């Protein structure tokens, strides 16, 4: 039986119909001329403003088994002036990636300020594990790499930088796990071009990454003990805490609390 509650054409169609019916012409700058038989916008109005035919839009609302492009969904979301949560839900129902999320990575100033003010090592990772921000304790922990690499990437560090095997305790186990974490994240963004290029690049450069990726293992990134063999501090233990931003779920905040 098709799961029409959380994803699929029927759920997508029902959600779009609800959004359309709850959007008044005045909300999008259209004159409200005469009496309307139904509340909200007409299908032809949404279709015209979205750059598609009324027939095609009607098929989407009817839940027909058709492929709707991410750009078309983006146009419809813009016409209906969807809020970020509504837009995210739309793309989840359609099982598509939002092209707006792929092109623009935004982090609120308050989040960036939180990273720098933390007393423990703290940093932000995006979908492909680029280090978007980090604080002084994190730079001290990863000294010799973080702060020197102009485009630091944690996954690249683990598989391409010789220091990683010396710094990270039980390196192979940790490396295998983070690849499984990357695969778990990737299933939500199957068409993300940057993510696919990133995986291909690491697979080309690292035989071990390629082997770990081929295992098809998926795990959720979660907390736990993290041990490092620091050249100046000696063996240090942390308890990792991972937070996912509600404003952009592809970004995670990592905190390493003293263990």
C-alpha cells in the first residue's frame, strides 16, 4: 500500500491544494475581482504564475504519478509564498532536493556567535562536511590543520591528511563510522550535485574511503566518547554532542565536552 501520509504524489497534491486554498489573491498581489466559487487561488492562477500549464498543475494536485522537477516545485513554492518549514515539507513530500538549499548555505549570526563563545571545541559542518565555522579550542585541538587549510573539510582531513591517523584514537573505526554517517545524510539529498562530486572525489583519492562507502552502512551521527592523541596535550577525552539546525537541516553543530 502506498504511504500517502508522509510522502508520495497523493500527499504532495493534498498539501498543494491546501496551500492554494489558504492563499488569498491579495496575499500575492492579485486583485480580488468578483465573487469566487472556491476560497483561495484558482489552479490556473498558480499554474500561470509558476510557468506551467493548468493541466500539468492540476495533475500534480490530483496526485498523478508524474515527475515534477525541483525547479517547478520551487516556482510553485515562491508563488504561494511558502514559509521555510512549508517549503521544506513540500520538497520532502515530493522526495526532491530544494535547489534553493543547494545553492545557498546560510547560517544565522546568532549561531556563529554561539560557536565562538563556547569554551569547549565547537564547529559547524555542512552536508559535505565543510567546516563552516569553528572556535579557538577547536583550532587548538586540530592544530597543524584547522586554521591553516583555506577550505577545511573534516571528511577530507580524515582520509587525506596524515595527521588524522595520529590525532584520532581508533582511527579506522571512526573513519568507517563517519562514512556511514555521510551515507545516511546523503539519502536525503540523492540529487545534490556537490555531494555526488564530493563522494566521487574522495572515492578516487582514498581506497579506504571507497571500501567503507561500498559497505552500504548507514548510521545516524550521534554523541559518545571521542579520544584524541594530541601532540601537546597528550591523550584527551571528550563527550560529543551533535545539534542539527532547524533553519537548515543540512548543517550540524558539533560540541566536544570535556569527558
